[in-house]
C-alpha cells in the first residue's frame, strides 16, 4: 500500500505541474476506486447471506452465537475502514470513534455483568 | 485486495488553518458518531438485558420474519455502496453522477424505512405493541431510534441532492457529501449490529 505521505508529495508535485484540481486549500489524496467499493459491497452481501444461512442450521448456541458475532464484526470493520475511509484517513478520527465504540462495548458488558445475564 | 486498492487520485479538501490540521466539520462528525455509539450501546444493552424476560407473548420467534428482514439488510448495505460511490464521483468532479448515486441512496433508504413500517405494522397486528411486554418495549425503542436516524439521513440526502441542482456541491466542497456519507454508513453499521443481536441471535421463546 502506498505511503500516504507519498500521495501528498505526489499531489503537491501535481499541483506544481498544474495537473491537480485548481484550488488553494486542497490537495490530491488517494482513495479506493469504485471497483474496490463494489468488491467490498459484494463481500458484505456474501457474509450477510452466510449469516442468514447458518441461522437456519441447527447449530448449538455456543457455536452459532460466536459465529454470528464474528461475521458482524467483519462487516462492521469493512464498512468503517473502507466505506467510512477510516483506513485511509487521519488516525485522530479513529481515536474519537473508537473512544465512543469502546465506551459502548464497555457499557454493554458492564450492564450485562451486573444483571447476571452471562450467568445464564 | 492488495496494495493496488488505492489506485485512483481524487480530490479532498483540507483546512490547513485548523489547530489539528484536519477539517473541523469532519472531526466533529466523527466525535458525534462516537457519541452516537454510546446511545445505541445503551439501547442494545437494554434489549439484551431484557431478552427472555417477558412474561407474556408475543415473543421474538412468534413475530420475526428473518427472510423479510434479510432483504431489508441487503437494501441498507446497497445504500452504503451507492453513498460511497456518490462521494467517489463528486471527488472526481462528476456532479451529474453524484446526483444519481445520491438519489439511489435516498430511494434505498426509503425502501428500508418502508420495510420497517410494514414490519412494525405487522407486529402490531400480531399483538406486539410498545407496552405489550418487555420485548415490545425494547424492540420498538431500539429499532425506532434506528429508523429515526435513517429518516434523518434521508432528509440529509435529499437536501444534498437539492444542493447539487443549485450548483452548491462541487468537487471543491465534496466534504459536505463526505459528512453525510459518514452519517449514513454509521446508520448502516448500527443495523449490522441490530440485525445480528436482535434478529439472528436466538432468544428464548418464553421467559428465562
């Protein structure tokens, strides 16, 4: 994967050469192509179809539930990293989002532990 | 997917005048989305906490139609694709195509909302109201909040679409499309969690 710094340097070079978009406050950066987005979307669709398919299998809950969680985490990550561009953007955005997400997960676990949900 | 995934130069604005070197609005949107995670975390926690605690039906297995809801999920996933394509094309300066993808996203969002309304109506006719039991309360509040987020997203998309016709959305201010896109994708990832936790993960048919 190209170094984002290289992309910015290239962008600056393009601006100097007059091939970048003519603006005073912008720079050229790199993002996935539409084909890449389509590929991600197909992966998401396949995973969703798979999730629904395993729902109908008579799997024990101690296999089904972790499997469903695993697939939903994969889908979550794909959308956040590619569609929301977190993979290609500043880490500052990720820090703020992950803080909220970590808070939500912590809240989820603490509330459920307090009320003994995991004791079954 | 390899290193060649980043293969197309596009334009992205950057406000160099900020103390962070990052666009303030985009940073604010990410902070907002982080806070919205907490809201949905609380609602999902409430649903899971009271799962199986209803003393009378209808219960989830009595009302859920997984194939129907799966189609809704596919619709919302497709809308995420169209949204990111709208951003991709406006960052390349193609306003015309951006309008098409924005309209597609809004239509898919409306389809999802329509599906939710139909689903809620069906559940209601099957005897599941907001105050019927704990399942009804937590389910409707959680999915209702999500549906409201989707509805607000649709309003934002249609507003954005109008702005493109007024010539106010260009390659230089494509950040506006990006901000709406971030919100829309967040709505999608919340549904990914809701679909799994509420619909797919089996719950007891009756009281624990």
